[in-house]
């Protein structure tokens, strides 16, 4: 029996985005170890099978010297469990997990799930993070990217060797769980933004667009769904959301483990994000046959065929977002439903979770057979 370790910056990520891969590995007879900082999802990961290991990590920290502790924690976990293959997701596990796996000669696969705030803001920290990527990504046997833009950027900047870089369609979407939902029977359109409540997700632009649209379309509803106070420098406070609710601009639906009924109750899903790896929120919405309004940025635009399955707007532009939402209102229920139907077909063709899982299993098979060793 081979041992495969998966590591991320949260147990929440592994449970929500990699449960299908974990199940597939266990079905193949592999022993699975899930390593992440302890949170409320750690117990759920354990219940799903496999061993769960606490991996302390400061997700908000930006001091590379302090992050040497993270490298040490990775070294300890990998040294204690000695997996036959290690898979790293999210920025810090990719960087420090890849370095620790090199020190211990453990074959690794790293996945760039998004560039993160450090790259988006293009400051001194950007250069530090790029140096860390350039060093750490020399060692994994395979580096997966979730969109072509990130793939191209890393190759062009010399952060990864082109021959080991490969693109996958995000984490994919479970088309059985996220099945086609009938059109919502709302008296006026309902627009839902679902995800971690971060400024980088374009929540501010969504609020401003909602404020202006409600002045002329008072019956239109705008909803936020997702966790507050997450470990991210771009996090939005509860006080800020409470102020928006009191103003009457939006409804806050809280956070949930099951977004299905909320997507089903919406007429359109909106995500004005500044950049994504590949947005899981949008994949789920399209799988459920909901039209989308999102930004023309990496990680979002490849999910939407503009004018066919949804509408694209300019990033960081509340006026353009407002205009696209108003276009979606003007389309009416029948045309929105047709957009949703075509979005579902696109998910079936390109973003089925089984496609993604098969790519990871193939890469792991190469490592375990000795054909994927990077050193």
C-alpha cells in the first residue's frame, strides 16, 4: 500500500475541493494523509477516511523569515509520515512543502491554485514570493496550473520549467451533486455572490453596483453567501457586512456547507473577482444551469462564454458591473434559462471533476512507478 499526503493551508480547502480526489485515492487502495492547520473541517476529513495531521501555518503572515517555521513544520510532518508521494495546494504549502519534500527526497506534485494577494499587489513582497517559487518549483515532478494565464506567467518569468508545467480545469465540479436546477420562481431577479468574503473577490464593486441598481430596480435582490473573517489580508469584517445589511443594499445569508439550495434559489450568480485559479463558485453555478456575471480575468473568463453562458465585465469597475447586471435583468427568465442550459453543457464538456481526478491519478501513478521522479 502506498502512502499519499495532501497538504493545504486549510482543512476547509481539502474537504471542499479535494474530497473527490481523496476518495479516488482510497478506492485505489492508497493510504491517504491530509495535512492542514486544524479547523472545523478537520473532523470531517477524518470521517471521510484517512489520517488527518495538524500542520500549523500563519496564513495571514507575509514575513518569509517567520515562515521558516512553516518549512520546519512541513519537514517534521513529511519526515514522520514518509509518504510515497506528496501533493501540495495553495501558496505556502506549494513553496515550503516542495522545499521540504526536496530535503527528504519525497516525490511531489504542486498545484498553483491562484496567485494570491502578494502577486496581485505587485510590491516588494511580490519579488520575494517569485524568488521562493523559482527555487521551490525546481523540485516537484509535476506542477499543475488551474488556468492558462497563470501557466504562461510562471513559464515566462522563469518560475517553473515548462516541461513539468501542465494545466488542469481547476478542481473540477461534481456534476452529480451540482445537478441542473429548475429556474427560480422569484418575483424579481436575485443575484448571488457566493464565496469567501474578500475585497479581492470584488465584493466592494458588487455592493456599489447593487446600490445603484436598487435605485432604479428596487425589487431586485442582492445576496452575499460565505464565511467572514477568514485568514486572509483581504478579508471583509462582520461590521462592514452588517452596515451594508442595515443600509438595505444586500442580504447576508451567512455561511454554509451546502451551497446547492442557495444557487437554486438565485437567478444569476455574480463574481467580480480580481483574479482566480479557477473559480469553484462559478463552476458550481454553471453546473446548476445558472447564468453568470463575472470579470474578464484569469480563472473566471475561461468558465464563461461571453453572451452565451453569461456576461463578462471589466475588473475593479462597478459601473461596468452594474451595466452587465442590468443587461442580465433585461434578458428576462427565458433567455437567462437558455444561458444556464448552455453553461451546464460547457461544464459537462470541459470541467467534470472526473477529468481532473484522472489527471492527478495519472501523475501519481508515474511517481509511484518511478517514471515521474524529478531529481
